[in-house]
C-alpha cells in the first residue's frame, strides 16, 4: 500500500469486510427453510419448492416505498410477499419473522478472527465508523451488540436508516459529521466495487480487502464478477487481512 498516510479516521464496511462470508449456499438455504417454516405457522400450504419460486425476486424487486408503519425495507418485502400469497400477518408477526430468517442466514457469516483485536487497537488513536448497506437495521444492531462491537464505533450508518445506499457517496455524510472527520483524513475499508466507488465519490481513500480464497464467498446482492478486482481502488490500495491496517496506520 505504499507510504503511511496521515489518517485520523478509519471507516469500515460490515459484510465481507469485518464479517466473513462462509458457505452462502447453506446460508440462503437456511434462510429459505426458516422463512417457509415461519409462514407455514401462519397458514402457508405451499411446498418448499413452490415457495422458493415465490421468493425468486424477493430482493430483485425495487425497494418498497413509502415506509409503512415504521417497517424496515426488509419487513416491507416480507409483507408484500405475504400479500401476494394471500396471508394476513400483523406487523408484530412480520418483525418476528424478519428477525428469525435474518438470524438463520447470519449463522454462516462469522466475525473475522482478527476483527476485534484490530478494531480495539485502531480505536486507541483513530475515529472508527461503520457504513453498511442493509435493509433490516435492527439485525445489524443486534449482531454488533452480540459480537461486542458496538462500543468500538463512533458512528454506525446503515443504509435503510438514512435512505441512502452505496455507491451513493452521501452515505458517508453523517459518519463524517459524527466523527468530526474530513474526507481527506479518512480511509474506507470494503470488499466490493460499490464500497470503493462510494468512498472515492466522497473524497475518501478506499482500501479493498481481498482475502485469499474469497472466490466463492458472496452475498445475495453482490455481483460475483466484481469481487477482488484491484482496479477498483485505482491506486492499488489493497489488503489481504485486517491486521495490515494496524501496520499501516498505527
């Protein structure tokens, strides 16, 4: 990555960066099975195969608007699918289902073994922020709390809470304000092209984490062909593990 830069803030992506994708085929299978199980409790009679077809465009459709009854985007997607399936669920039912199916998926996405130590080390001298694209913010807050990470961040920005998603660079605005940082004082560590595009657009130096043997790890909405390309960063700033950050910035 070259010479050390004068950096006072280090911002992170969450999924694929601090959290490592495991067997995502199993993750999505568990997500689907838990979803099917929960809806069967509310009157669904379709087989898992038929239900799977109903879910084909679950994430592919445009985000629901406007927000209804303070539901998250993810909860609204569930509500819309239930309406298509002629199922009547209360808002409380939908929240419970959202949390359960997100948790089933999450079991396959552990914290990077180096993450806690790296964050604790960096926090002693840097402002830390988390900027994540996610459509069910309560799940992110729950994961951060369960992993003991919440206190390490001066700012946590989740796309569905601010109504802006990467690669839109405006997603960094509140993190910069809350940390008191200027873009030139910050680097952003992420694993996809959306991460590096958003950072560059905000005037923040992007660092691409490109782990070894990362080829089969991907999220539902990530273009697999876009992972691990060094040209995303233009200047070639890449790391293969989180601990490289302490070498560069401490």
